[in-house]
C-alpha cells in the first residue's frame, strides 16, 4: 500500500493550504506534482498518484497533489477575488518550497495545465516535464460557457444516487464511456458528506471567477506561455468529446512543440478523469522516460 500523508501549510498570506504527499520522500527519481482543475481537488489524482509513487513510472517516487485555496481541504478564502491564477501560482510555489521540491514533473488538469504554462514562463527551473490534461493555449468559449453554467450552481443532491443522476444530466453527453461505477467515483470525487448533507468540495464563490468573463469577446490566448514549454518533454491529453480543447488547438500544439506526444481518451470529455488503466499506464510510461 502506497504511503500518503495529508499536509497543511500556511500560504503566503497565512491561509491554511492542503496537499497530499505520496511515496518515498528520499527517492532519487524526479518527483511529480499534480495540479487539479478549477473546481477540482487533489483527490482526483489519488489513483494516478498511487501508481506513480508505487513504481509504475519506472521507480518509486514522490508525488504531491495540491488543493488550491477554497478547494478540498484547503481553507476557503474570505475574498473570492483571491481565487485567481496569480494568487494560486504564488501558493503553488510557496507549497513546493515548503515541502522542498525544487524541480518536478508536472501533471496539470485544465486550470492546472494553465498553471504549468505560467510557471514555465515565470519559474522555468521548476519544471522538468509536463502532462497537460485537456487544456491548451486556446480555450473554447462553448466549453467555458458550459462550465460556468454549473460551477457553484448545482443543487445539493439528497443521495448519492441523486448525485450520479445529476452529473449524468450535466456531463453525460461528453462522458459516453463511463460505467455506473465510474459515475459514482466521479460524484464522490466532486462532492462530500458534511453535517448530514452532500455538498461540493469547493467554495461555491468560485462561480464569481467565471461570471466576470465576457464569452462574447475574443478570449486572449496563451501561445507565448505555451512556447515556454518548448524545451520540455510534453504529453498532451485530450478527451475525445472535449469542448474546451479543440482538435485544431491540439494539432497546433503538436506542430509548435516538435517533441510533444498526445493521447486521446475515448468516450470522455473535459476533462478526462485519469482513472482508467490505459491513461494511467501512458502517463507512467511518459514519466519513466523523462531523464533523471
């Protein structure tokens, strides 16, 4: 059984932040840092992290999965305006310094992949390789509109069966390959039981971050930040049914980054759950090939 420890560390402004720390702390293999999506948590990576830490990626190695402020077990910020990329990036860097990780392989799902691009531009020595899960320099407005439609706005389900039915209604058209067991896993990763109710694992005030976006206006792209990944091993994952990372954007990413690899996850949308054995095996193979 892979060792995992919950650690709570004060952020730059004193807010208590949480991360999950897996595997041997003294491994000579490069550690892996996992960064979740906007309204997701470190627990999303539990199955992948255990596989990597347990040696499926070539050698047992340390894996750290971070809860951004307001998500998972990290404290909620009294000011929702602090749920922005700049504050979160400072948190990430502070946490990695606190747990003594000066460089790592990064796995970033959605917003986590945006953080990888920003870190590559502003703290390039932190990154040795990157896995970007269903994210790129261009975000499709249709996908953002769908996400804005449910983050912080879904009703509290009365049971786990109700939760599964709710998520099937919201995301079933994009996740066509999930079994009932997969849907229950997804529901339990997204929600938690607290005080006799089933509630979200994130601060509902995250909706404010999305409400301020004008999806009718052209969205700024992140191609300059993506170019900062040019010297790093890169694996880009896309859900076959993704509405946030388009096929065209993925093709352009592969054109600009000549050494990049790609993986299409069949029957999944934004963002692939990284719970299936083929996706985990591919990520582990990629990590194992990164020079130590």
